[in-house]
């Protein structure tokens, strides 16, 4: 028994190794940002990974913002500053480029020869924070928006200012950043440049949890206060709604004037696991079973709760799309979170193909539908 499981593990490793299709891109540290006060939580300089465009892509730029949730108060931000999500001193020196960052035409037909950049997330505020004062107790800096701007300035100087096409994208908290910074990104370029934004798994909905609370609204209220984010949220939104609501795409995204594409699952795995069931005491592991072992393990009441999440998600989404004609979207039902940054879910070697699970079909199909919709002009 033990032997066979060892073999199985080896086999899995071999299969994973055979699937390797990306490459490592070294880190660039924006040292001179420190003098301008544009720093990560711990005061270290911001960072990104850059792979140069080539051939017909030399004047096209794809900026992809890393995600990784948020820190909402002095304690959680201090904790975070001691990780790679709060300090460039603790970041890996390489980042693996694959999926939408791949340089192979076969794997990434639309963006493979663009200048491709992965921005490292080190502020915990979806790139919105800006507090002048350093926290006297923790020595923590809340400067996410300045970090974002410093990275953009560095890239503009490296040739992004001549971009003919530019896309601001990101996944999760980075996908939310891509929405909130979208019009600021647009403003970096002359009017002749074509500029769009892509938010992958960034549509965080103000879901009512099973417990009856609205955990995201509460979390964002603390994020906005801690990071001083209000002044960096879309002004047309904050003039009508409270700043914590303007961290939420269902309020903020209708005011974004730059074409915006939303890629998300209506059963977003992160939101279901962290928001919908927040506060649920899962002593008997029933939710764990349902969410990890597969949908067939979910009880009727759990399925009901999942459908309820989907309903809230779609209602929130429609407030964006009904009010903003330049928004496009592709929403699927995969139980997943972020789909553009992995080859499997962006465009696979052998997609489209029929697989024996509906979930995989949807993922592979999405790669194609998504690219078609995003390429369409407007
Ligand atoms: C900070 O936030 C965390 C997570 O929400 C919470 O558990 C903790 O009690 C908060 N700490 C303070 C000092 O407010
Ligand atoms: C992609 O990048 C890797 C690593 O820099 C390089 O070896 C390879 O030739 C590149 N592929 C293409 C098609 O440019």
C-alpha cells in the first residue's frame, strides 16, 4: 500500500514536470522609489518582473498585478510586513511566467510578444493606500497607491510611455486593483493609445454570509481606514457611497470610464470559502468535505447556500454591467479563483477538448471565449 502511494506520487510529479511550460523572470527592485516614500509595508522598495516585448509586440504592454487578500489593521499589516506580501526583502527573486504571461504564441496567442510585467503586491490594500505618517508603534507604511504609481513611472521610463496598446490586469486583490486603478492607468497614456483593463477574480461581492453578516463590507471598512484609501477610490463613487462600498466592484466599477473586462467564476472559490461561510463552525467538517472533496459531497442545504451565493454574485455583477456600457465579462461556474495566470485555465496545449468533468470543459472553453471577447474592439 505504502509503496504504491509512493509510486503514485512520483507519477503525479512526472506529469506535473511534463506540463512545465513557463519560465522564470528575474525581479526588478525600484530602488529610487524609497526616496519618494513609495514603499512596501516594511519600508522596502516596490518590485516587479519584466519580460520584454518583441516583433509586433514591442509597443504593447500588459501589466499584471499580483493578488493576495488584504491586511485590515495594525496587527495584520505588521504580520504581513514579515512576508513576501509586505516586503520586497522577502520576495522570491524569480517569478514564473505562464498563462497570460507566457511568451509562447501557442499558449498565449494575443499577448505572447507584448511587454509583460508582473507587479508584486506588497501593500495589502489592493494598491489603494496612501498615509503620510508612518505608524509610530509598528513602523509600518501604508502606501499602496504610491507603490503602484512608482512602478508605473519606472515602466513608463522603460518605454511604456510609447505604448500603442496597454492593458492593466490582475488576479484577486490585484484584479480588484486593476478595476480601482483602471482610469488612473488610462490617464498615463496619450489619447491615441488603446487602453483597457482586465480583472480576473476581482469581482468581490458584498455577500451576506450564512451567519447573516456582510464580512467584506466590514473588512473593507477597516482596510480603507487603516490604509487611508478613500482618496484613491473612484471619486464619482465616493461622492455617492461610503468609501468601504467603493472598494467593492458592484459600486465602484460602474464609474470606470475605461473599457473593463471582468473574468470571474460565479462560484468563486475564495469568496465561498472565506466570505459565504465565514463564522460557520464546521466542527464535523461538513463544509470542508463539500468544498474540498467535491460538489457531490455537499448536502442539500449546502447546495442551497452555494446557489444563494451565485444569485448574489450575479445580482452584484448586473449592477456593474447595467450601468456601464464599456464593461464586458466572462463568468463561468468553475469552483476556482484566478484563471488567467495559469496555463491550464488560460489556454491548454490540447484545448478545446472534451474531458470527463464538466468543470474542465468550462475552463478550457473559457480560454477561447475569453480571448475572443477581450480582443473585440470598443
Ligand atoms: C485585526 O484584524 C483581525 C482580522 O480581522 C482581527 O482578528 C483582530 O482582532 C484585529 N485586531 C485588532 C487589534 O483590531
Ligand atoms: C521565452 O523565454 C525563455 C526564457 O527567457 C526563452 O528561453 C525562450 O526562447 C522564449 N521563447 C520565445 C518564443 O521567445
